[in-house]
C-alpha cells in the first residue's frame, strides 16, 4: 500500500536546497544594487509628494527569504506621517507593524530580509528627500538617531548592561554633534534626563541599567531617542511590560515632548485605548497590508473594514457584562503562500461571495481622510488603486 504524502506544507530537502540557492542569487543581486547607489546620489535622492509630510510610505514591500519560501512580511504598504502629528499603527501580532518601522530605519536583518520594492521618502525640509530604500548605510548612520529615532519595544534589553546610563546617552550626542565639547555633552545629557521626568539626574547619570526600574529605563530610552531633537520618533510598543500607572506617565511624557520639540510620532501598539488617546491618524494593518486608514475619529466612530470592526468588538467595555470577550474567528493565512483574494475573506463575517470573489480589493476613498480596502464599499467611494506586488520570480 502506497504511503500518502504527509501534508501540503511538507517540503523535501531537495526543494529546500533549491529555494536557498534561488534566495542567495536574489539577495546577492539586491545587495549589489544597494552598493551601486553609493556612487550615484540620484538613486536615493527624490522629492516629497507633499511637503507637509515627514515620511511618505509608497507601496513598500519587505520580504524575508527563508529556506522554505519567501515571507511577504510587508506587502504594498502605503501611508503618510504628517508633520507635528501622531500616527498610530495597529494590528495583531505578526501583521507587519514592527517590520514597517524597521524598514524605515533600514534595520531589517540583511541579507535574509530585504526591502524589495516601493519608496520610503524622508523629508529634508529643503525641497529634497531621501528614498530610504536605496540610501547608503553611511548616510543612514547620520539619519538614525538624528532625524529619525526609535524607542524599542523592550526597555529591559534595549540598554547595554555594561555601560553607565550617562555614557549611553552621551554616545548619541557625540556621534551627531562633533562640535560639542565633553562638558556640553554632559550638560545636555543631564538636561535630557530631567526633561523625561527623572528627578535624580546626576545619580542616574552614573548608574547601570540594572539599578533602574522598568519605568526609569523606559524614560532613559526616551531620553536617548530625543537627544538630537529628531523630526520623527518611532515608538514601538513603548508601554510594553510596564504597569498601568507608569504607562499613563510614559504616554503623557511622549505627548508633551513631541509638542516641545515639534516632532512627529509613529506609535506602534496593540492597545486601542492608547491609540484613541494619543493618535491623530490611525493605520490598521492585517497580514502585511494596510486594510484601513484615516483620522482617529474616522476609525473609532466609523470603522468600515470587517477586521477593524472585529478589533473594536474585541476590546472590553467598562460597565458592560459579557460571558466571554469577542474574538475574530479563524487564522491568519500562511505568509509564504498568501491567497490571491482578500486576505481576510476566510475570517470575514460580512463576506459577500459575489463581490469578494475577485482579486485583492483596491484602496477605496470613502471620505477626504478615510480609505478602506473592502469590496463592500466599491460603489460608495473612489478607487485609489491596487497594492503593487513584487513578483520574486522576476527579481
């Protein structure tokens, strides 16, 4: 009796070796193109579509080339971050929020991870902009921490345990302000520690990370991020692992400091309460794509995409008694083998077999500020265009 094949997800050693060989060819070519951009500034200098934006994401595609196939972690993501505003990015774990922010900082682990398509335009405020996708590493080192900085997800592990707090903040200032003396750098560091609400700034300056609590370490991370007064602060779940009272203090601190230095915030979180309190604009991501975006009022008062509606229904309501919290049925599709129709179709309670049977839905503009990717609104708004997928076979 012949044995049946294990399952559709089974992959043989020979197939895996062929995939690895193909991946090496692609990543070598992409790395070679990246190195060529050092010689010609026209390959990474561009112009903003709207000078009122700090950053413009335009069909960004970030893929990971693994031994079992290509993971489309971010696949055709487009949204803008206006000046002096907070943009909240929400979605379940694995939807591509953090990879989007790492693509903007050019911190995706290469060569396995590559931004293979699209543009990330960073405003220079002089009529020009960097396309971060092609920007050489030497220039990115000047941008990171100076023009764009990041508050990483876990304060407990983001600080170096063998260096004192003062030395770690000083390092950022030394890298980006060559003209500053050691005394000026020390004074600026103490000023930053006081600005983030640390009363004993002199004492903390000479402490090691293990001597501080989680909330104090997160304040130090914010001080490092804001040391050079960046135009954009990326806050990747800045309140993770902190208790509720400290969370509120950190969010108030971020909001006040943003206004103080006239910067913008890209806030990544799972917490819809944080988004409602902090964000001016909201971007909802699912399976590597933006499914809905608009002002906070648009998203919270008129959620349109079935996934956004599901997220809203999943949050507990104070004073309302329920036997169990709502959860969205089904599972996220396999990122290595994504369907050619709406990624949420198999989990959608509003699915219309006729309307939803076509290709992945386009972005549909249903108001001046509100855009949704759902066939239910095809007759109610203006079609903006389909996500531009990169075919890895053509790379």
